[in-house]
């Protein structure tokens, strides 16, 4: 079986409009895939953040008691 250039190259030329349309469709598909991946990652990170906040609340140490302010020394006249 001999390879010919017709098997590797498209003999018919595409119009500039067809080329632009194909490029546009490909670019839009890539952008949509990236946006979907970004949304998934954002949701995952948000869920992890909420989980960590809930764990931090559950493990929070009791608040320290505040010491009363020191009494001021009497003034000398």
C-alpha cells in the first residue's frame, strides 16, 4: 500500500470564511471546557473551605477570661 499526497492533504481548498468558522468553533469549545473545569475547581475548593470552617468551629478553644483592668494609682496633689 503506497501513501499518496491525497491521503495526507485535503485537495480542496477551504474558503477563508470556512477556515474562520472552524477556528471560531474550536476556540469556543476550548473556552467552554476551561470555564467548566474552573467552575468545578471553584465548587470543590468552596466545599473544602466550608468543611474546614465547620471543623475549626467544632474544635475552637473556649474563650480566655479577660482580666479586669488594673486600678489606677492615686494622684498626688
